[in-house]
């Protein structure tokens, strides 16, 4: 199962150029998160910082209890083994065929025999739909195949965290859609924590469980897809809808007078309806992260905007609504006061409509503290296990805002 990545107060500059500052977010274990942002906002720098290829100036990146920003080289080497990275062009060795490219990390970093290596390589090539292309050289295949070969290579060491740097760059819309389905299917199969940097709006709307956005050297938001996709924050609406009018201009930040003139002419842009998230292909296992996420998101429901709450509640079956303490909808409308469950579902494991998530009593104590950003008022584990109402009901609004929208400058 994937591991959680906790990013706390991360800042990075190159000389006088601040790339981003005070970035805090948690990548929940096994979930798919997407990082968006205009060109040059430092998304690739962020990925490299997560894997320890770049050293941030301040802050922590904690993985399995190790802060990779301050740990020893030896510990960093161990933590890096948890990562698989898919670079934009697949980063394949041009002189090696696909089989040898994919086998490379196994030959370098393990003591597996050639027959064991063969089994792993063929298994991963099958997962990404490349069986039969073992002997091809990178120069003989399409960009999409190169990316899939890079993905197979990223998978051979069974990563618990998989980073994708613009996996859809240079792909046509159909291949992008096929690749998105592959990403969701892979997540179901390996249950690793995924972070995808992308510019593709369709990918952002349909693939992730969580979305974050970098803009003007800050993380403007990070949270469940429902929060970002229903947000009326101007930069988020503009970016997620690919609109020319809004605060983002050719050089990232537009002249304020121009933004105001656009607003006067077009009005505030409408937030379009949410697109459904891609489901796993038939015949594959369910994504267990979806079940874990349900518990996590429902605990935090109250800190979200009403539209996001509505979308989350709409995604629950009537069995789940009952299980989590909500009334079943009869009219299709969702009174907000129902958005707070009244009591923990004591009998959850036995009555769960789906296997993995429906164990709030078990799931909540597992890592509740780690799912949250550090709070000035940390709670004790025993308090947090009192799912579902207590956690959020007690949370101060500043804590809730920090969790979804990042910290304000200077705020700790
Ligand atoms: N090693 C480095 N040394 C100095 N500056 C760097 C280095 N790496 C990146 N930068 C600068 O950091 C900024 C952010 O770059 P980055 O590639 O992370 O942006 P991005 O958001 O991924 O952009 P895009 O969406 O266009 O790929 C750029 O101005 C870039 O020139």
C-alpha cells in the first residue's frame, strides 16, 4: 500500500528567484493527486524536491517518519527506493531495447536472477499494454509508447509513491484519455500514492482524488477534487476551465485594470458542472484508496464549501448514506444541516456495503493525525477516533482553511 507524503512549510528559491514558499500539503496514501499551475510556477521543482533531487531552503518532506530534507544520504537512498518517477519523455536509454530499459533498475538495484527479472519485466509490460514490443528501440516507437515504457520502468521496483511529470504532454486527446484510464487502473492494482503534474484540464477533472494549484509562488489550494472543481476562486476557475479572462495572463500575472475590465465585460465566470471521476476498468480490483478517502473526506466535510459538500454527498449510495449517518435523499436536494453525521457508525464493519472503507471505527484511528496538516491545536489520537462528527465540529475555522487552502503568508 502507498505511503503518505507530508509536506510542511516548504520553500524553494534559486538565488534571488523565489519559486514557491511555505507550501504545505499531505498526499494521502494510495490516493491520486494532481498538481496544476501555470508554466514556470515550479511544479517540476516541487516533484524534484519530493524525491530529494533538489533541496528546499526551508520546510519538511516527511515520508515514513523520515524528513528527506534533513536526513542522511543513506536514509535518503532508502526513502528513494519507495519512489517511481515517470519523466516527460520516458527518459529511456536510446541504445537499449524496451526490455532492457525496463529491466535496468532491477539489474542495478536488486540481486534478482535473470529469470526473476524476466517475470517482473513482462508483468509490468503487460500492465501498461506493451507486450510484444520488448525488442523495439525507443527511436522506433511513438511518444505514447515511450511514456508507457517509462511507466513500466518506474513500476519494476514496486514503488509506493509514483510521480508523473506531465504524462500527457504531446499526446492526442484519445491517447491522453487512454493513458488516464491506465493511470486509474494502475492505482487500483498497486494502491500506491500518485502525484501527477499536468496541464491537461480533462485529466485534472476526471482522474484525481485531490487537486492542488500553484500560482504566484504559493499553493493557492490543495484538497479533494470536489473542493477545487466547485471553487469560485478566480484563478482556479480560470485555470480549470482554460479561460483567457481571469487573473492569469501570458506572464502569469495580469494587470489588475485588465482583469477588472474583463470582469465588467464578461461577469464572473461560471463554475461548470463537475465531471465524474474515471472508474476502474471492468475486471480489475476496486481502488481501495477510494474507500479510505470516503472516511477521510467525510470527517472533513464541514470545512468545505456547500457545493463541494453537495457533490460528495451525491456520490454516496443510499446504503453508505445510512452507514455514515446521513438521511437518504428523497428529493434530490441536500439540506446542508444534514452534512454532519450524528453518531459514529458503531456497527460499520458488519454492515459495510463495500469491503474496505466501511470500517470507520478501524480506519479513523489508523492515521488520522497524519491526514491533517499540522495544527496549532493538535488533537490526541483518542479524540480523533471519535468519528465522524467530533473531529470537524471541534476544528477552528483557521485550521479548516489551512487544510484546504494552504497557509497565509507568515501564518504558522
Ligand atoms: N536547477 C535550476 N536552477 C535554476 N533555476 C531553475 C532550476 N530548475 C528550475 N528552475 C527555474 O524554476 C522555475 C520553475 O520551473 P519548473 O520547471 O519547475 O516550472 P513548471 O511549473 O514545471 O513549468 P512548466 O509547466 O512549463 O513545465 C523556472 O523559472 C525555472 O527556470
